[in-house]
C-alpha cells in the first residue's frame, strides 16, 4: 500500500548490472543510519509514525539492492540505546513495527538466502519482539547470502563496555591474560564477531555524525552523507553512494602505492 501511495519501486534488475563496478572495489560491509523518518513525515503533514512505516518500505528496497549487488554485510541502525528517550507512544510503535516487519518479511528474506542477525541489548526488548528476533535468526542461520545485521537497542559505547566486561571476567577466571587482549581478540568478542569491519557508512537526512553507531567497527570506514530523508532514499541513491565509495582510495594509515 505504501509503495502505491509514495510511488516507490524496487531496483530494476538491469540497474544493478549498470553499476558495472569491479567486484574488488565494492564495499564488503555497508552500515546505514536510517535518519529522517520524522522530518519526512512532518514535511508531508503526517504523524512521525507514518515516516517510520515509509522507512520500512525503503529498507525493503535497499536490502533487495544489497542482495542484487551480492554485498557481504548490510547493517542498519534501527533503534539506539538513546532512543528510549523518545515519547513512549513512539517507542511502543517502533517495537510493534519491528515485530510486524519480521512477521511480514522473514519468509521472503529466507527465500532470498539472507542471513539476519541482531546486535545490541536484544534481551531487554519486549518478550514478543525477543521471540520474533530469535525466530528469524534461527530460521536464517544457515543462509549464505547477504548478512543483514539489525542494530536494535544498540549503542557503540555500550557494546565496547559489554565486550570489555566479558574479557575482564575471563581474565578474572584465569582463562585469559591481560596481554591477550588485543584489537584482534577484542573484535572476536564484539556483537559483530564473524563480520568484517565496516567499509562504508551512509547517513541520510543531513546530519554528519556517527551517533554512537559501530564505534569500533568504523575505525577506517569511509563516510557518505546525503540530505535525502530515509523514506526518500531510493536504490539509485544507494548505488550512488557505492559508486562514490568504489572511486575512493583507502590507505588505512599507510601511504599511497606503498
Ligand atoms: C530515525 O528517524 C529512524 C529511527 C530511529 C527508526 C528507524 C526505523 C526504521 C527506518 C523503520 C524500519 C526498520 C526496521 C528494522 C523494520 P528519526 O525518527 O530520528 O527522524 P528525525 O530525525 O527526522 O526525527
């Protein structure tokens, strides 16, 4: 229904082909801050919740594009540890929306070989949502296509603290020495263990900040910002960001050509 009203369409198959970028220049891991649902809704004279619903449609199309491009990981910021400060009606709405989204879309994602994972303090969500999340993760656990990582009740500082606590406990138990805590071992205890570092962060809606998203994983990420609000962020915008990324030179602290 939303597609009909707002005229959104999935990426035409040949548009992905048009991208024509050497595979090795594509990002392995794209992380998206889906911002501007509220502003988009306000601009159209709608309630903020209408913006979040329209945001779900955008997410559907962007995941499809990631599938077309055979990206390794798409991570999206759905709800931060700070978002609890929003009016409780909006928080309740978002929790119901996430549940509905899984109900509606998990079968299709599974058929498209997507592997969904959730990061953040998932255990503090509503019992209904926890059950939905665990069901979706278990349904898709053996899939080998795009890793679709959804950050819910997620904060980068919180993730780093939880990881440090886990490693500290191991040190206390004698299972680990302090010297064994290295960037490499730390990474294996983060929520994103098994996933490669973020190559490209996309943030919609004009703000240029990270907002506590994937602080560790974005150490060497490239950034792409757009004024476009998330509900208006079309597959073509996503492709524009990827194309821009593919043209960049990444040095990881080194020197060009060395
Ligand atoms: C930011 O816009 C958006 C959110 C906090 C919620 C993100 C949720 C969706 C895009 C819905 C789809 C997600 C899933 C996982 C089904 P905002 O409300 O901060 O907008 P504003 O900055 O204009 O107020």
